[in-house]
């Protein structure tokens, strides 16, 4: 109905990613988060709150999978501050 590059598509992909993550299907969740992030970035911009939420959740997924460095690189790619914990 909306197409791949629409804010509602980004929201739907994000919600599916959350579901897959909660089901511990991390591979599917990562793919859906990446699709949602791409869609949100294209339609809303890299500084929009939805884009930030999706990015934050994707980085959180990487931390869950013990891939913190991958998350840090993604944050740097989007120009976000990396906080070492």
C-alpha cells in the first residue's frame, strides 16, 4: 500500500524486528532492523527520532549478540556519539 520508501513501512519493519528479537530470532531481527533503518533514513532523515530509535535498537541487538564493535561502527557511521560502558 505505501511502498518500500514510506515512514509507515519503516514503522512496520521496526515492529516486526521487535517481534523477531523478542522471539530470539536474532538473524531475522537484524535483517528487519536494517531494512527499517534504511527506510527511515531515506524517508525521514538520519536525525529523525524514529531513525534514532531503530538505530538504538539495532545497536542493542548487536550488544545482545556480543557484537558491540559492530554496533559502535554503526553509530559512528550515523554520526552518533559512542559511549563506552
